[in-house]
C-alpha cells in the first residue's frame, strides 16, 4: 500500500474524512441498546397493591412508548417472592432464554435469593447513563447488607413510618414502650399487617431495632443462638401488645393498604407505611383526613433502597435497561417523588433533579438487618401467632 505521504492531497483529504465519518457513525454501546430495545415489550413484575404506584407506572409506560418505542407492561404481584420462585422453576427446567419476566422490583431477602441462586443476568447498572446522577450517600451499594455489584439499579428510598391521625392521637408514640402504653390506653385502635407481608415483617424489624440493646448482631448472618438471645425482648413486647390490638390480636390486616383503609374508616388511629410521603399525598388527594401526618420512631426509621433487577432469562433485556434508565431520569424521579403522584423519595442527587423540585421528607435512618434475620423472624412469628 502506498504510504499516505505519497498520496495526492485530494485522496488524503477523502481518506481522513471517510475515517472520521466512520468513527462518528459507530454507535456507542448505549445507543446500540436503545436501538435493540425499540419494538420490545418489557414485562415488569411489581407490587400492585398501590393505586398511586400503578398510575405512576401507567404514566411511565406512555412516556416509554412515545419516546423510546418500548412497551412497558406491569405484571401486578402480591409478593415478589412468587416471581423469584417462578424464575427458579425456569432455571431448573432449563429455560435460559425467552423468560416471562423482563424486570423485577426487588430488594432484601428476595435480592439475596436471586443472587445466591444465579437468577439474575450480567451486571448492568453501571452501563446506564443516568446512574451517574444517583446520590451515592444513600444505601445503594448494598441491599440489606448484600453487595449489589451492578446486578440491580436503585429506584427509590423506603422508610418505615406510621400515618397517625393527630385528631385522635395528640402525642404520637415514638418508641416501642410508648406505643405499647398507648395501645393499652386505646385498645383496638392499632394493628400491623400479618407477616410475611412486607410491611408486617418490616414492623417486626423496626421493633427489634427499638428493643435490642445491641444491634451489631443484626448486621451479620443470624444463627439460632444469636437469634434467640437478640429477639427475646421482641417476643415479650409483642405478647404484651397483642391483647390490645385491633380484634385483640386474633386477626391481623392483610396489608398496609388495609391498615390505611381502617384508618380512613376510623377503626384505627394509625396505619403503617414504608413511604415517608404517603400520608402527605393521601391528605393532598383527599383519601385521608387532613389531621393525618407521618411519624417515625425517635431512634430512627428502618430504611432501605428499593431496586430494579433483570432476570437471567429476560426476553427483552435491552428494553428492560431502557426502562430502568428512564425510571432513573430526572423527570421520572421528580414525578415519583411528588406526593401528588406517588411521593416515593428520589435516589438522585438533589442538584440533578429539575429546578424547583422540593426535597423529599426523610426521617433519621436505621439500616436494614441482614436478610437472614427477616426469614427467621417470619418463621418464629408464624409459630407463635400465626393462628
């Protein structure tokens, strides 16, 4: 081949222009994912128990269809553990492609199960452009002490709180002992969802954090001896509390949504939430009285990030990545954080959100224990109180 210095000037110019054009037209990895995603349908398994969340996802589906050519279908589930079991059955049956689930809303024990059993695809979150906007001071690198390692992307922040009707509870209780005293003085006006429903199990963990003098063992894998020792104060407290609950503790609400409905009906004076802004949004849209406000325990609220993960056999992996990146966009995160729509706090840095976005309500945080504690708490609770 003739050296470039011996080519005519016009030929050199054309060669350089062609090389520059080829480089300019070569798509980036993200552009290739976006192109592959067009026309795909993403089946998103997500908890379907909140009308606000369902409406938010319907809005997101419209935006994704218009701007990205991706069809988002929310598959409403009561418990994401059902989806984990479905994926495990897929793997055991050798179904490694074309799976029925493209995206999961997940955290905690379910993420640990997915990771331990090899039910997630390759790490993906660091390839999402909007991950650069995430607030890394939030609990986003670990999920209930389990390293995330790119296998899921943060979506929002949850904190256990109580939606309290201050017209009925002049001085809301902000410790386990104060809650017990209030329940004794106001029988039948408080309850919590039946574990292993998410909010019920979260209530157990919150009270365990309240009652244990040393929380350090909670952040390591539990063994039976440690579990028996650390949880003894919790069972004593629950034994004292249950006779004063709604229906004398002989039955429990099936969900946090049921506690909220009982609050609205006047049967309960408090309801349980894992969204610090749910009470504000419910008051704003008229679904709860104006006297309802959110409180958390004085020592701090049980806090975690919730995440989005892509299964190992997703049929629309590119589409799922585009969906996650959109849900991490400033516009989508600001809308999600607005109590008028959902009220779920953003995981982005405040300066990354659109100008004028109000900071989300947040309580003092206490991190989630190791997932093994939740599994053992649910089993032990069922043995004692499961009826």
